[in-house]
């Protein structure tokens, strides 16, 4: 054998051996990394796997949360196991001290944590959008845009160009990777379920259509602090509507106006000409000012028939003084609103 070929063979063998050593070393390192318990996470972690997220993004999020030690090693493991596209979307609750292999198994098996979000009565759409954003449904701006989309409202059967008033306050299970439109659909569907269960029939008796009833209910929701006063407050508004008097409801004054930290109403606010200012307009505003619950909806379509009052003013404890005449009302205002 020529000397040049012998040298070439020895060099090739040495290079192959070196490459083999490197590969063995990488394999050992990867095996060690994949089996090693996460050093910075001994407590449970909630990790959100967004729908359509890449393996690289998931691995980076896991590493940032301290669930795994090496994002690269996790990616290699997922690809070797052909699991790169099998990660289940949603919020996963991962106990502390898992190996990378155990984390991968949980993400693939779909051990998803179910999240719940509670929407209190009387919130406006923009406030609900922020709550849903904090619950991981999506950006508040995108949610609000969907709430104000006339085509989406029409698709859901809402007799208005937006969903304000029809986002029913309740506790909702979000499930894995909740879609914004699906969550809003469920909230509106829940509204119609409650509406058809009783309020619809009563509304017809008082010659209120759906949108009028919801608008009135939203004002009652904002005015009433005590459940026992809801039907009385409703009766005051029905009495004023029947006489052609403006409702003069304070909560309507600031709706649609840029909020101030103190939320106090000034005389200039009462005189501001907006479609919702019931000190300026007569009758109901063009739409709801909040999202009422079932008690406010029931009160709006079933006012107390024995109430003749036309006025009310709040006491310090949240209850109200109801008056049939303006003179009585002025005395109550002097006492309670000095």
C-alpha cells in the first residue's frame, strides 16, 4: 500500500473516531440534561401552551419558567420522540421536580388545567375585556373590538350593534386555549338562556322590547346596592317613563365619558349633551350602560306595582330614600347629600 494511502487511512480513522467521541459526548450530555430535575423549580408551575405555538417557543417558555434546564435538550428530545407537533394547547399544571422527559409526556398527554373566570354584575364591556385578558383569553383591545363588531353582534342575535349589556355575568370554565369569539358566544348564549327563562314574558306585559329591557336593567344594576330595592328603583323609572319625565340617573351621565379617578359627578357633567345622559335626554338611552345580572333583569320587567315614587336619593349605607313629590325629595337630598 502506498505510504500516502496509509496516512490518509490513519487520518480518516482518527477523524471518524473523534467524531464518534463527540457524538457520544453530545449524547451523554443530552441524556444527562433530559433526565436532570429542573434546578430552579421545586413548586408547581402553570404553563400556557398557546394554540399553534412552535416547539421552540414552548421550550423557551418552559426554560424561562424554570420547569426544564435546557430548552435545546427539550427540543431534541421532542423531535427524537416525534412529539414536536403533538403538544396539547392550554394551561398545564406541572409539579416541581419533573425531568424534561416527564414534562414532555405531560404536555403530549393533555393534562390540561381548566381555568375559570368570574364576571361580576354591572361591569362594562371594556372592564370585562380586561378580566378576560388577565384570564388568558386574548388581548383586551382585540376582545373589545369583537364586542363592538356589529356583524358579530348580529350573528349572535343581539338586537344592537355591540354586545354591551348582553355579556351575562357568571362564572365560566375556559378550558384549554380558549378562543375569544367562543368565550363571548357562551356569554351571550347564557344571557339569552336567562332571558327566555322568565324575563321575556314579563317584558311584553310592560311593553318593553328586549333591548329596552336590557338597557333599563343595566341602569338598575348600577343604581341598586340592595337586592330588596331593585323592584322599587325599577318602579321609579317606570313611573317617570310613563309621565314623560327624564330618568335623571347618575350612572348614565359618565357612560362613554373618559373616566376620572374620583368618579364624582359635577354640574358640568349633568349638562353635557351625550346620547346617554338621562339628565339631558328623555326616555331610555340608546343602549345598556353595563352588563346586568339576572336580578336586575327581573326587576326591570317586574317593577313593584305599589310604588308611586318618582324620586330617590342614596343614604350613607347604600339604601335609598324614595319620594313621591319633589318637595319630599329635596328634603331628603338636603339631609343625605349635603
